[in-house]
């Protein structure tokens, strides 16, 4: 009877885990066998030629000290463990690599500072989570972190920074759909995913080269490819820090941390630095770079009083007047940018590159990879500790501003050049980290004014930090002052408490001429396009708001019909995509196109008239600020438009939706006045793409070297 009962139970249960029985008549399922084999392989993988060692990422950079190798977070091991969800993994197609080629975003897409939580947002599914400070969301990892560029002048097809010694990024062959650098990235991701041996890698390169017409830029051997990589990697050094308290220890470290007492040998970490001075020396030996520095002195403006470039901003003017620092022909200024990008879709492991742009070059050269300074790279599951990460770069910039460096010009002449940091361009989470201030979810988190913020209750037990319009001419509280910020910083350090939203001194306070208030520009991409505009699209078309007057979801098909009938000119490279079916995949430039070109005609007669007129103030203000030549009258009018838009936002929608991005609109006019038209009119090519590809290339280089 027992056997009969067992037989009946087995028939009811089927063959589910039948292999686990002692009297197993079946073989192990194929999936289970593969999983077991993979586990065994991982347990016995030490020393095999195709596996990454414990400190691969550290060992791939020449060691400059005598201490034992350190490794924190084991980025190389994480890199291998997550191969199935790599950005350039199995679900990343050739077309997504082309998106990298055409991308022009400044940073990572913002994780929704709209205050609309994921459970309220059916239209965007999990793309909007109200966890703004995370890295890239899962569904964004392959595409949304990049965004194409509609202006041909802004398109930059280079993938690896030439300032690090890379070859020029030519097409793979004449008429090829991808460049040589993109080919390298795809090859490395393929080899890494399928764990090819060196011999198989060589054969793969030969097969690909045989299929390409000649002449071509294919890498025909592994040695040839790694010679290319070594030039791309450049002169890279490691900076060490305590993995427990994050104290910076430079390039040589021994013993225990002097602050927390932990063993640096066991708890230490490091980040990558590419010496800035070496890159500058190389630039000044290039005649194109030296000639480009003259652009600021002989450029031709469309209108003398208009704002057209960084030189017309009040910050640059304050340094370039009579006797000014930037009046000297070989003195230059740079703008700083750091932003994060996720490498894997299923973890928070990411990279944070630091880039510097030379303001004195003409726009056509300023935004190219050839003359973009790649300062360094932070990587790991934790976001950077900016006081640690920025330490060597701030020290270098202090030295170059105060004492300068001796450079050799193309004609052999010796000159002294001084370099100063003029401005910083960061999104909200990065800005809070760099300035050591509260994030946007806390009180006193605006870096431009003393706005305290109000906590507003949402649905259930939820709350959100809002920044309501104030009854002042500017709409916001008293502007911050750099002197007060510095005093509050050291007071916070002394009291070990937050003072006026400031938690500690910013590393940028060490720079002699840097203004930690006015020197920070507003990131238009995250604030406007991926912030306010994305929030409004969600409010209008999400079914959760079907009982609101502003709701347009019932007529989304009509909006889509109008949108898809639009035939944009060739300067706009991305055609409109449906709101109903594709809006959760929209990139920053698609939200920009929607705001500036498509939204008003598409919403006419659908969005209620009072809401339509209110929204038109946002369109008008951003359109004026996006011009290539902004007159004083246009700048003033744009400011008034945006003030009115923010003032009435809580009236038309709800106070809970007046968040930090809306508040930033009140500071946009001054940001353009300080920094010039560049923060809107010409967004540099994707910095994060370069950081991600640099990390991928360096990691792949060491992995394949292990298989030799």
C-alpha cells in the first residue's frame, strides 16, 4: 500500500525534483546539471586561466608601492558574477551600441525626482521609484542612460578618450555601421560573456577580419588589440583609502588607518586617477589645441550684449577682466563633471568618472574626446565619498592655479600655464555629495538659497519633501553666500552636526577661486527634461489620476496620432515615439523634443485650457534659455515665465508635486547668467559612456591576459 501511495503521489506531483529520491529512475534535469557544474567550477576556479583573481582590477594597473595589494568590494569578481546582466550583455544589441555612438547626454537618467512613487505610476511601471539617489534602474541599464543628440555639431562618435592616448576612433572600414572602438567593446563583452580562451579569441578576430572589406581597422590578433588598449588606458595610477572610514591615504600606504585604527591591508580600497598634469602637457604640444586657445579673444558674436557662450557668463567675466587670471593667453579654466552609471542591471555596482572640459577651446573642440580631460574613476557598490575621491584632483588643481606648470609649445617654446576650476556640473545627488550638503529629500537642501522646505503627507503613511513658492520677487528664500557656506561648513565639522543643510566642508572649498554657490551650474537635463517634464507626462497620462482635471489618459490615442504624424527635420535624429507604448523608454532628448517642439500642438484641445496656458509658460521659458544667443530681455522674460509656472504649480496640481526640480526652475535664469548658454544650448557628449567603456576595457584586458 505504501508503494501504491508513493506511486499516486509521484503521478500527482509529476517529475518535479524526482531526481532527489533515493530510487531515482530519472537523470538530473539539464538545468540542474548546468547549475551544479557551474557551482563546482566556481569552487575550483582558483588559478584557472579563464577566471578572474581576487584583486584583478587592482592588478591590471601597475603597482606603485611596496605594500600588499588591496581590494575592496572585489569589482573584478562582481564583474564576472554579473555577466548575464552586463550593459553589453546578451540583451544588448548592435543598435544599442549605436545609441552609444550617437549619445549626447551629460549623465545618468534621473530616478524620478517627481515624487510619484512606483505603485502610483502604472504608465512608467518600475521606471519611476522615488529612489532618486540609486544608480540606473534595471530597465534603463541598456538604453536610458544614453540619449542621442539632435544637433550634428554636438555629435561625437569617439568612444575612448584620445587624451588618454587612444587611437582616433575611425569607422571599422569605409561605410561600416560602427566605429573601431565600438567593435572593440562588443568583442570584449562577447569574449567575457562566453569565457573564450586566448586561442579562441585570436581565431574570432581572424574570422571577423576576413569578413570585412580591406583596408579596415580590425584588430587581427589579441596582442594587437591589447596594444590598442594599453594606449587607451594611458598613465593610470591608484589612490588608496581606508575601506572602513574612507580616509584618503594617497599612492603609498602601510599599516593601520590613523583615524579608525583598522588595518588598511585588510580593509583598504582604491580608485583610479589619470594625472591631469600629464594630459595638459600633451595638449600644449598639440598645435590645434594651442591655436584653439585663441578662440576666446577673436570669436565673432551675433550680438555684443547677448549670452552665447561661457565667456559671456558673469563667472568667466569676473576672471577675464583687466589683470584677470584668464586674460593671460596660456592660462585656462575647466568645468568639472562627475556622474554615476550602473555597469550591471541586477546590482548597484557602478562607476563614477571625473571629467574636465577646457572652456577656452571653441565648442567644436571643447566637447571632443581628444581634448576632454579624464581625471579618474571611482567604482564599486557604494557611491563616491567625494572628499576622498576629489582629494588628488583638488590638490592638483590648487597647485596648477597657484604655481602653474611649465609646458612646451609645438614650436619648442617654454611657457607657464595656470589652470583653475571655474564651475561644476552635477545632478542633484552628485551635487549634494560634492558640496557635503543634504540631499533633496532633506531640509535646507537647496545649494543656492536658504529654502528650508516643507514635509507634505502623501497617500498612506508616505511623506515627501516639497519646496513651495515663496512670496518674494524671486519666488525663493534668501540666496546663499559662499562666505557663509564656508563658515557653516567648519561649524558643522566642529559640532559634528548639520548646519543650514551643510554636513562638512566641501573638497571644492580648497580651490582658491572656486565659488561653491554660484560656481555650481544647474543640470538642465536632469532638472528640466528628466525631472519636471517627465513628471508632467506621468501626471497627465497615468490612470491613477483619472479623477483629476489635468488627466489626458483617456485621449492618449489622439495625442499619439498627432505625435506620430509629425515629421521632424533631419537635425532631429530620433523620430517621435508613442506615449502609450514607449514613454517608459523615452530618453532625455525625447523629453526635450516633446517639451520644445511637440507638446503644445499635441495637447491643444486635450489638456484643459487653463492647464495648457500654465504649461506654455514652461515651454516658453525653456525655449528662450535654450537659444544660442540670448538677449538680456529674453533672459529676463524667461525668468518671469518660469517664476509664474512655479508659482501656480501647486494651484493647478497639488503642493505635494512642488519638488526640488520645480524649485530649481527659479534659479535657472541666474544659472544661465552665471555660466552662459552652454547649460542648455549644447550638451556635451556622453561622459558616462566613456567611463563605462573604460572600466569594461580595463577589466577585460586583465581577464584575457590571465588566459595567456
